[in-house]
């Protein structure tokens, strides 16, 4: 335990590697957001759920500690997909090429079942958000994948169920990708927003053709550039950019 604590402390005090991920706070249409953009052609964008002993990481600090033992660090992380009470994924989940949970194509209760929903697929040199049935047809062969819902933006159009005058306001987070798969942009609202407002951020401000909702009030962000690492309830799947820990200062 002493050795693990020392490694974690060392990781937290290492100099960050520049350019791993670009995070910023922005305002759009009267709402505030934190946005982290990843160059999928260059960075180690991965998904995490359980450690080598089958225990759910659950918290950014736990994942940081595990990575520190490998000489790695978190440049960015966020919750990435809906999960059951035991933190197992509701829909498709693939980690390191191994499928943990199958693709779910049927409608159901809650936001996940508000079709169309979708999948974030991470492959070598690219990341793509697919609508679920398009994903099923394409069979892209993801190294990492997480299914969530609803889709926010589908081929440049907002989800058809989103209403401009909705009164459903929550903290929300999600991800959008560029058509060529080079840009993966993660966003979390800093105040409560509607689905329509959140989808519009990805379509109209970030100019991304496809975007996927991750979750609501449980949404959290780890962004050292912003001096932010949210704590809270145990999470399920986590999307993260991993980098080599730099030399200690």
C-alpha cells in the first residue's frame, strides 16, 4: 500500500505532457460548458471499466492510481455510457477488443432506450460515433466501444424527439466525432440544459455531424488543464486519454 501511494503521489506531481488533450470552458447560447478535444490520430483514447482483478474502477482517483503503477497518467477522463446498479454496461461494451456486453438494438425505458441511440467506437487512429443500427450494419471492429443514448446529432440533424421548448433541465455530458474520425470532442454542461440545447452545442457550435449522450446528473469530468477532477458516486465505463507520465520536477 505504501508503494502504491508513493507511485500515485509521484504521478500527480509529474509535469504534464503538452498537447495530449485540449480542454477549455466555453459559453454558448447562454449556457456554460467544459469541452475537451482529442486528436484521435495521435492520442491514447481508451475505455476503462474494471481492473485486473475484476473490480470496477469507479472513480478517477482509483484509475489514476492503477495507471501510475504502469508509469502512465490521465490527461482527461469522463464517464462514458449508461450502466446498471452493479456498474455493468447497459449496452455494447468492448475493451481491448474483448466484448463485455452485446449490442442492444431494441427500444426500452429511460434515455438509453430513446431510439435512435448510438455507439462510440475507438479504433487505431480514429474515433467515431455511430447510430446503433448503422453500427450493426457496418460492423467496424472496434478496439474500444461503448453504447449509450440517445443520439444527440445524427448525420447533422438533432434527435427527432428533442423539443426546443422542453422543460427537462439536467447537467449532461456526451461526445461528438468528426466525419473523418480524427476529432473526438467530449463536453459536459456546467449548468442544467435541455437535450435540444446540448445537441445544438455539438451540431452548431462544435460542427460535428454525429454526437452521443452519455448521462445526466451523475456526469463527471477529470481535466487537469481546467483544475478539475470531479468526485461522486461510483461510475461505470470511463473514457480517458492516457499518456506517459513525464519526469518529476
